[in-house]
């Protein structure tokens, strides 16, 4: 049996649209084992009632890419998924499925894919590296694509930093929210985001969290997505008043992430209560950044 652990991720972090992503210490588990024939998929945890248990399952589809590339498709495969990452909430559940399937298949069939090969393969399925890169590599990743190849670097984070995530009880489809984004933006908005993304990276590297409130502002994607999230502005304001250093939409949403170095329980409480006052049920988690990306825990 092969067991792989994959972290949740939060992408964009405000101004870093499609170029910043951070792993979080919340994990999905993917288990692969060979059987005599056929495909058996078991799912526990989040999404257990909705996720497909056939060849349409995203973990299997990712694994199949590796098997076919290595010309070693197993006659029978059993997949067990233990999902702790909420599905469709902007915390990288699809990235975790893709990365988990690729790593498990790579180990099972001995494809010997390098980290870069797995990264490029995963990104070809997801379409963008915002969650893929931190899920595979861990930590806070800055990334871009150069002639089809992902170029990335990891930066160290302040040790006291944690993410408080408020997870509404409804799903947002990433494809739909991307279609809501404009194809062209003004020079003023582009400059606005470039400055804040640079400020955000510098603040995190230096450990100067006092400027995150400004550094995590955004004009490229949040203004076009916030209308689908009741109470969005109120939750952000409440989190800041409770002590959050910076607050933003996590990925495509609807989860809102607050970065902080204290008052974690208070921030979580006010975010949850503010969502409730706006007619939205939500749960909260306090998560440390995940310095380690996806990895095989057991090979038996």
C-alpha cells in the first residue's frame, strides 16, 4: 500500500493573483493498493457523498496520466481517500487530489518523475499553478510560467504567523468565478497590485506583519468575486478589528483567510459570527503554514 499526505493551500493572498500560494497544515490522505482487477474507490470525510467513485474521480484521472506515461497501467487498483480539506471552498481540494494521485501513481509504477515533471503535469491538469505549487512543494511559493515551465521560489515565513480561515457552508466553482474576471484591467489597477504583491512578499520575508493590512489589498480579482459572498466586506473588517494583520479571499473563495500573529481564537469567533449575522453559516479553523509539501508517508 502507498499512502500520500497532501496539504491544503490558500492562493492569491490578496494581490498575488495566480502567482502566490501557501500550504496549510490541514491534510488529505490518498492511499493506493493493487487488487486483482478493476477499480475500487472509497471516500471518507468531506465530499464523501458527492465525489465520483469511478474513472471520473480526479485522483484516478491524475494517476492515470502517470500510469500511461510510464506504460504501466495496473490491472486492478484500490484507492482510498480521507478528505479533511473542504471541497469547493477555495482551499485547494482539487489541487490536493491531482497532486496526491500523481505522487501515489509515481511511486506505485516506478515512473521516477522528478519534482519539476510532477509539477508541470499537475499544472497541465489544473490549468494554473496557484494551489498546485504549494501543495506539492510546501511553504509560501512565488511562481510564474516561462515558456510552459513553472519557475518558482519558496520564502521563509515568520514563526508566529498563522492563518485563520472562515469557511462558509456553500460551494463556489473556480471555473465560474474565473469567467467573472475581466480580460483587461486598467494600468492603475495593475500598478496597484504589483506594488502590494511586492510589499506583501517583503513584509513576510522581513517578518514585518504591521503592513499586511495594506499589502493584502487587491483590485484584480476580489472586487469581481465578492458579490457572490454575503458579508464579504463585513467579515474582512471584523477580522481586522479583532487583530488580524491582513485578510483576503482564499483562492476563488468563498473561504476568507486572515493572517495573524495572535488573537487567533477571537479572530475566528468574530469571522464566524459576522458571517452568521449576514445569513451565512460558517466554520473556522486556525491553521499553521505547512512547511512541507505532499509526501509519501508509507510504502508497504
